[in-house]
C-alpha cells in the first residue's frame, strides 16, 4: 500500500508564537474548511509566508520504502474564492507517488492500493487492510465515504470520497489517474479541495465512488460520543478532525484520549466501537456497549432500532444562523436534562489473556442532577468480557449478542459478549 498525505512543518519558535495566539485567531476563521487553511491564516497574521520545500531527506523506518514531499504546482490554476492553491499540489501526490514507485520498481512487491488522507487522519490500520482485502485490487476501485454533514455534501458534492476520512484507489486505476491527472486538473480550477479534483478526474475515467462507511470525515464539532456509540457494523477504518471535537474521553486532553482509544483498538481492532446490546428482564434494564469506548445503561426496555440511531450530542460543522442541522444518518434527540439520560460509563482499562479480552468501564456521574434523580445511581463499574473478533473477507457481518451476568451487587455489573444463536433476537424477553 502506498500512502499520501498533506502536512505542514513549522519551526519551534514560530510554533510557540502560534500557540499563544491560536485560540483567538481561530475565532476569526470559522468559514475556512480545513485545519491547514486555519493554520495558514493565523501564520499570515503573524507575518509569515509559506516557504516551498521540494523534499525532506531523513532516515526512514524499515517498513517504509521511500518518503518524499510533493513538488511545486503553482503553474496550475486555482480560482476557488475560499480555498488554498495547495489543494492542487496535494491532488498531484497521486501522480507523484506513482512516478516514484516507477523509480523504485526493483523493490518487490509492488503496491496494490494508493491511500490518500490528511495529516490529521487517524487510521485503524488492520481494519483498513481488511477493508481493502475485500476488493480485487486489479479492478478499478475508488473507495471512501462522504461527509456526515448533508450541508457539506451539498456544498462540495455527494459523489466523492472526502479526503480527511481517507481515499483508497486500486493501484492500476491510480496508474491510469497519474497518466491523465495534470491535463485533467486544468479543467477544474474552480473546485475547493484535492479530494474534489481526484473525484472529478476519476469520474472522467468512468469510475464512481464505492461507499465504505468505516471511513469518517467527522465534519462535526463538540461532543461526538453519540456518533461513536452508534457505529455501523462495518469495522472502523479512520477518524478525522479530532482536533476540532471534544477529547474522546472525559477528563483527558485530546492526545491522551486518542492514545487511550488506540490501546483498545490495538487490543481488538475489529471490535473497536462495535455496538452490542443486551437486556436484563429481571432488572428491567437495557445495556448498550460501544466496545472499547463507552457503555450506556437504560432503565426499562429500549428497542434496538432506537439504540442504533445516532444521539445528537454534537453540533454541525457550519455554525451560525444559516447552519443546517441535517446529517447523513438516522439521529435521535439527546436530552439536555442529564437526569433523563442513560447511566454513562467510559473505558478505564483493558487487558487480555487466555483468548479473552476484559474491558472495564467506570461511571461518569451527572454534574447537574440531584442524587435522588440520578438513574441507577449505585451502579459504578461495568466489566465486559469478550473474545477477539476475527473478520473474514466475503463473510456477512452480524451483530453480536451479550448477557448480563447475575449478581447481587448493585455497584458492579459483568457482561459477556458472544456470537448470537442462529435465530436469536436482540430484544427484551419475558
């Protein structure tokens, strides 16, 4: 697999100056789309211009074949009023990577896929490789996902893969794209980003997007826990814009939270964020697990389709009076009143051994709820046991089931995740 992405290098003294003014500066640029555009605008306010660097040379990790930076693309026109001309340069990474591989063709084996993404895209690599393995790389495949925001899709396009979530192009198709890319780019100076240009040129080659819902652009702001707790059965491939949302876990900074998240993802990549629901008729509760992330416990019987809808804990990417609160998935209201929400738990620790993985989740108590109104107020810890999830290309995905282990304790709950029986229904049974 060949990987291409956009990045910025800033000297440490300049980075210190930027850090001191960044928060106030960002308030002036809500209309800019990407983090790179905002960094450029704030550096411009500091009187600093971009210095083009045609190549960095440094020792490479042994698993990287070669590493270079993109070349100058200033000869190509760019006319979008709100974007940056660097979008053309980033789009040409697809061409330059192919040319570089031609120069390194003596090193076997050749790549099967070209993957393009932003410098703030986080991949669950085993899931990316599994997703790609489901397709014949010798065929012309263009994989990725749209934005979560209907407004962003309406503005930039519904038919393209958004670059922040990641774009995957089969290698033979990437070779065809590389041969025609420069002539194609001349016809699209009016487009905003590199992803729109890649899409336009692939469309001219007669190829359209195959949607893969594991790629996530995350064109959202605020608390994205509602989105993460209702991830589709498709394995999580990528997350983007993590610097634009709240930390993934409460009480942590962004970097610590991402490391905590990837400890779970590395322990069982296929299961990370997979939603498992079980019911305890004897206690009249519903348990919804987003593995490796969070658990919600509801009083009473909550039907499965209601749990699969995304809770609107977040706010739209575009803010203001004209913002459109419409998304590309089913949503449901998230109560403002904390006392009316489910009991909420977040991952504390994870361990594995003897073919089992144990994940512990601790309670996040409501801050604005009197003790007598806190739902299930005595429940403080949930322990979840599961086996590693193995995905097989060509096999259909099916949600797993779980059982609440009988216990006399009101403070702790044990849950076992397992495969569902052939005719088993995920529902409350009397």
